[in-house]
């Protein structure tokens, strides 16, 4: 329920901001910064998404930024697909870098006693390398299809972003509430509140101080997305309960035969593949006891924890159901008339995941196993 209520709260905040023209305003500035180059615009959106995903969680980030991307595409009269795919992939990559960026990291940090600095120092370096590889892959994948957009960006770069603002007072109030909500996310462990509680408090505050029409706020919530998650989590919990995921993880422990290198690299790839099929949150919760048993058998702890984190977070880019952020963007895009199919996502995500896992394997091997 933490994920469900987190999404609901952030959707209300995003809906309040959308009433002010804020997303059109940000989209206009992004177009200006791109200087008429479509791929530069894609880079800007990807870097912003990755950076925010490291500071917030990636689900919150895509809830806030997807409307910006869709607004930008409407303004330019271009397909949002390259930008949406890039944002999904960047959100999962960026979220890998920190303790709070992706839910699996929160579970791992709690089980292993690792803090924000531990994740940043150990995972941020490899995430930076993966981001470079990701941008190269996006360049190869979309360079030709984005060539036709160049003329439109060049002309529309002269637009005045400030003209898009409809309600300055509501915009400033909504941004203030959003800022407080973000601060609450960063400090939620210290203040003893779940991220979902912080998001709901933020949504309630905006409805009061905005003020927002409660009926309009409820319409801003993507109910199809929320109920999809409810069904998905029920299905995944059933899979976990019957022991399928745990059995696969236990097989890894047996196959490793006491070798740290086999256990770490095997865990990395297994976690990625499992997270592409089963949501990475319950998979990580199931894999943590397996890692603890490997540690009890005498294997070094840190290589195993970092392998689990990298595999679980990065593997979410393989399929549209691999991570919560993917599903959120897909539903928002479909609502706007731009559906993202399973196979179309897999076509681009598979290359990024393969590159990510190869880079991660080399990184884990050099830093922890040599």
C-alpha cells in the first residue's frame, strides 16, 4: 500500500501543478535549452529524470516529469515516444545510485545496515558510466527518427514559456507544497513517516491551501494505474508465496558452491532477469534471506549486496512491467493517446539492460572481486 498511496498523493500534486500551466512552462524552457536539436532535448530530459530519480524515488519523478514530456510533444507536434522511453530507462538507472532512489535499495539498506553515503559511494560511479552508455544507445536508436523533428524545434524555440502560465498564485503554492513534500521524502526515515504518508500529507495540504476542487483532484488520479498495481502485487505475492522465486534464488546459492565470484555475478544477472518478470520489490524481499545465507556461509557481504541492488534496479528496464515507474509512464502515455506496447518497450529496453549488466559485471569484478 505504500506504493499505491505514494502514487495517489503525487498524482494529486501533479494534477494541481498541471492546472497552472507549469508543465508547459518547463517544456518551453527545455525546448529553449535544446537550441533546436532533438537529441539534445532528449539528453536534457534524461539527465533531469536520472538526477531527480536519485534524489527522490523514480516513481515520484516520472509522475512529475511525464506530463512535461507529453506537453512538450504536443507543443512540438512530434511523437513523445523517444522521450518517454528515454525517461523510463533513465529513471531506473538514476534511481539505482542512491538509497532512496528505488524501493529495492531501501530494502537492501535496511537489511544490510547500509546508509545513503554507502549507496552513493558504491553505486553512483557505475551508474554514471551506465548513463553514458545509455545515451549512446539512445543516439543510435533514435537519431534517424528524430531528424524530421529538427525543423520544428528550431522554429518553436522562439516560443515564450512564461506565456503558458495560467495561475501564478496557485503555481507558487503548489511548488512550495511540492518542495516541502520532497524535503519530507529525503527526511522520512528521520521523522518516522512512510513516503506514502508524506505524499498524502502534501496532497491534502495543497487541496487546502490551493485550494483545489476535491472532485477535480480525484479525477487527476490515474485509477487504472492504481488498480493495475493492486492486481499485480496480489499476483506477485502469490508467486512468491508458492516458492517459485525463492526456489530459483536457492538454486543460485547451491550452484555458487562457496565461490564469491560466481555468487556475485550470478546474483546480478539472476536478479535482473527475475525483476523483469516479477516486480523488483517482492523479488528483492525474497532474495535478501538468500544473500544472508550466503554471507553466513563465509562469503564477503558487500559484493553480494551491491550485485543484488544493481540487478534488481537495472533489470526493471527489460520489460514494461519490470518496474513501477515503467507502468506509470505507460498508463499516462496511453491516456494521452500514445500507448507503449510490451514488445516495443522490450525492443529498446533489452539493449540498455544488456549494456548495463555487462558494465555492472565488470565494475563488481574489478572493485570487489579482484
